[in-house]
C-alpha cells in the first residue's frame, strides 16, 4: 500500500475517488459494503437475517439528478483521531489509513461531531461503536470499487510528502 518514489521522499498511497459523471445512484457500493462487513458475508443471508444490524461504510448522496458515493477520506490531519477520547481511532503512520478499533470505542461520538465529511456513523447494533470505511484492508481492492458497474469509483495512488 505504501511505496517510496525517489530521493525526494514521496510516498504512494491508495485512496478511493469518485467520478460523479459515471455514478448512476444504483447503491451497489452500499450493498457490497454492507455484505462485506456483515457476519455471514453472504448477500441473501445478510439481508434476510442481519439487515437491521448492517451498516454501509459508504453512502450514496443524491442531489437532483446527480449522485455520488462518499466515504472516509482518511484525512491527513484526521480530526477524528484527535477527538477520540479512548484511542479507538488511529491513523497508520505508514499508510495514512484511519481505522476504528471497535473494541476500544466507548460510543462518545466525538469523531462523528468533528468529521468534516460526515461519513462516520453510529453502529448501534451491539456495541455502540463508531463505524467508518476501512478501505477493505483485507482485500486488494475495496469491494465498493470492485463492484461499481460503471467504474465511477476508482482506487488510485496519491502522492504525498513524508516528513
């Protein structure tokens, strides 16, 4: 996920980007995200038995006839990490990915209040933990990107300067 380029200290990281021109608002990204993070990992079982407890970590917004998917931007300054009172929100220093340790989360929702994109959600199903995009860390490509029928979602490299 992180590779160094040249002597100038640039690092290459991956992030999800949306091309609104191609998003048709089908919400398949939401569905595949819900199934990926469900207990069963099976679409029919998840929707028949787990539906009230399933949360999508990507959200499709619609404004008029325009639609686009939004999810955690894994901010460089990550205000959610700074606001977290329990240390559940952490930022990986090598990849820049912001994750929430649901075991540590105390449900104070400070992260939700400071998120500039409004993409952290309350998971009230069992443990009252914050829920956010984890870039499907155990997949090569996040499931929302992999299953977007119009390729409106892209998983691309970004270049940043590392101090």
